[in-house]
């Protein structure tokens, strides 16, 4: 099916699997399987949760309440200072700070929370330092906090990996604080994922003439909680919790037909490949839009997913994968 979608998959050999495990061990890391003791239940309940994660550092941090702080890579000095301050103060209140190990706000958040507990979710492999200037921070987080990766060791981060990483950040945290972000920012992807997963989304307001604040100001306009202090953040995450998200339903609710017209699948696959965007679309809307039988759409999507062209998001949503 992957070959029909434009990609040939090969089952890995035992030697390759053993080599990957050796790389994980050489990096001083370990594997956390979805049903293992330290795999966070909050993450496991989502249908797009990774089957396993590579972890390097203090895995016990996964058992504490987490708040994510994310924002612009080219953040202003004031925004970085503020992110570092609230990260340190939240840490003193018992919260673990989660972020993405990127430049700017991420770096400030991790630095502020080093003494109290921080988790860095990296876009590449657990042994790949990115950006290079954060090499010292990587070692500090690994020794004092926790590094987490979904990609195999040796994987260099590419543009398609960052939205994947962002969904893990949104799944881990009970609340996401966007400290500074432009209109088109990966931080806003994290915020959208947090909304879909029932987490609180908070934004620090910024100057209306600074484009680096446009994303935060728009989030507030669209309903995110305006926060300026650590007390504001704690008040937000301690509010009466929203209704617990149900466990993900089975993705297939109808009997699979004995045969599907391959020509119809080909036509559907071409239509989806041409018209899907990087913004997730609900699967029911997608089926209605294709105007084809449900089994045909599912078969075409499976071929595209195996070929690495589309990906699934929590809540049975589909989007195209951004290519490097």
C-alpha cells in the first residue's frame, strides 16, 4: 500500500533494530513504551501518541504536573527575560517546565527551570543537538532534567519534524503559555494542538506594533487566557477542569468490505494528494468532500500515510506533512 502511495517500505532487520538500540544506549538514553511504567498516561490516552519515546535523564519528572512555555526563536530580550522568570517561579511552585529546546523563548524557559525540573522535547533524535549553539543546554537538561525524542537516534530535525514534536509538547502539558509569537509561528501549532487536547492555552500580550507579538495578541482575541504573571498562570491551570476527554474511538466503525475498487482508490488518492493542505481536516468532513465511499477514502488515506505524505492528528484529523 505504501508503494501505491509513492513510497516503498521495508521491514527492518534484526541487525538494524539492534544497532538502533545500541545507539540509544550509547547516548545514555532509554526507551519508554506506551504501556511502560513511566510513559505518561496523559499522553497515552491520545490516539496519535507515539508507540515509544526515547528518554535521556530523570524520567521521574514525567510524574509531576507540567506547564509548557513556548514562543519565538527570534524573541525580544524582554520576552526572554520574562519567560525565564516565570519558568523559575513556576518551578518553585512545583511545576515542571516543558519546551522544545529551540532558540529564544524555549531556551529561556529551560534555563529558568533547570534547578527545579524541565523537559526538553526535541524534534530530531535524542543524540542530535539542534540548534548547535544549545549544546551546553542539551547536556544540562539531560543531567538535571529530561530530554525526550520521538524520532530514532541519528535523525536530523527537518521542517516536518517540528509539528510532530509540538503535538507531544501539547499532550504532556496541562497548560501551554505562549510568551511571544508571530502570526505564522510553530508556537501557534502547539497552541492549536493544546486546545484540541483539552489543555489550557495562555498568551502573554505584547506591543501591537511588534510583529513578534501578533500571534499572542491574536490568541487572546480568539479566546486564550491573557497572562502576565506566574500567579495568572497558576490561577488558570487550577480552574475547574474541563470535561475529561474520552478515550479515542476506534477509527473504523463500519465492517470492512471484502473488496474495494482499486481505480476508485487511485482517483481518491490523487485528489487527496493534490488538495490536502498542512492544516488538519476532520476525517468526516474529508469523506464528505471527496464524495466517495468511506472505505475508498480510508484506503487512499492509508496508502498516503504509509508513503509519508499525510499524517493523522488527535481527534481523527488529517493533514499533509510539510517536506524539508
